[in-house]
C-alpha cells in the first residue's frame, strides 16, 4: 500500500508534540470505507488525547482526529449504500488527522446538501454528541427551556441551532460580548457573559424563578452545584465534558426536592452499532434541515494538516467561535 502523511503524538504534552509522520494507508475492514480526507475537525477530546488523558479505545489507531469529510476511495466487504467516489462525512474513533482514514460505514453520512467539503468535516463529532445528549438523554421537547454552557464552541453553536429549530427557548453562556453576539445570531434567546454576570441569577430572572428544563454542561467543577440550582422541577442536567475538576462536593437535597435527573455520556467508547443508530437519527431528522438552509457550520479558522499544533494552540486559548479545521482539500 502507498504511504500517507498523518499527525503523530510524539509523547504527552503541549501542542508541539503533534508532528507530521508517514505511514501506510489503512485498508478498510469488514463494514468500513476508506476516505481520502479533505477536511478534519479539531475537538477538545483531541486535546485531551494529546496530553495523555483520553486514550483511544482498544484496537483504534493512535492518530488523533474524530471527524472527517472526503471522498470514498475503497470499501471493505459488506458495505451497502455507498460507492467509490461518494462525498461523505464520518464520525471516527481516531485517525482523522491524516490524508486517508477508515470509517465504519454506519457512522458515515453523505455530505449534506448546501454544505461545503470543508464545512462537512466539522459536522459529525458535534452533531452526534448534541443529538444523543440533548434529544435522547436530555429528552428536550418543544416549549422547554435549555441552558447551554460554552455557547460559542463547536458543541455550543450546534446545540443552540438544533434546540431552537426544535422549538426550545435557548439560554447560553459565553466568555465575551463578541461570543454572546454570535450565540444570539444563531438563535439564542439570552446569552450571558459569564465573566461579568452570575449565570444563576440571570437564569432565575429570565425564567421568573422557574428555572430551566435542561442544561448541557461541559465545564464541571463548581458549575455542577450552580447548575442544579438553575434547574426547574423535573429538570435534567447532562454532563458531557470537564474543563474544571470532575470531583465535587455536592448538596443533593435539591435533586430530591425537585426530582432532578443528572446524567451524561461519552461518545468515543460507544459501540459502532450505537453510533450507527445515532447516524440514522441524524439522517432522518437533521440532514433535511441542512438542505433547507436552516443549519450552518461556523468555521473560525483553518490550518493545513502539518499545522495541527497551531490548531490545538487556538483550541486551548478558547478564542475561537465555532469550528477549528484541518484543510486537506488541495492535496
């Protein structure tokens, strides 16, 4: 097999440990497709992997990268519904920072109508995550109110748009006036600049003391208790990441008194079948919204594959709004 360029993690550490390397183009196994990568998203879990806190599941390549878009150039046995030459995007458990990447066919979707190849590489990780956590685990319904932390992140910009389209009132937090304005432009009914304002007080004021029905949180730390205080009767808190410590001392009495649900999930270790089921839900409920022009992918910055380290530095600065992408479209 020919060789390809990919990004290696030399050792756990700062962004500079991400360096270009060469290796053999992977061969698609049973039920897999081989994608010539045109774009790949940079995500927080990639940063966690780089520093040594989020290793790939057993049997998965150590090459980072959880989402790609590109063209199918080969298929393994028992793949149906795709052909060589199809332009697709895919959720992968690793291997996205490369010129070629294998993906389970059930986690692969056609590029949505109206979306560029570059933008499509920034869809899978965020949309799979938001769909399963907000609408499946979080059970968000039309007429409810959701609080989304980190509204200007890739996850946040996705969650704001989907929650609004499906009939929810959306409150979000962000770190600057510019980021708050971006959230409002995507449909947020209230954007709270958390560095200046107490989001608990703002939520209580906005909801006339009732609280919110659902919270999507990726912060953790002291946010957990504050989130609990923001929840309405029968409210749900869905934890999907931790920028602050995951260990907390909590007063659980409000959980009992308000009959709250605290849940959460990680996406990467889930089975191919489970991820495939999410893909089918997205195909059915979300892909038509792209075609109707109701959803957009915010691309903040692009880098060539060899500059993945610069992309990680930007991710860690939190100065971005939307997605940070690796652009391989001209390779």
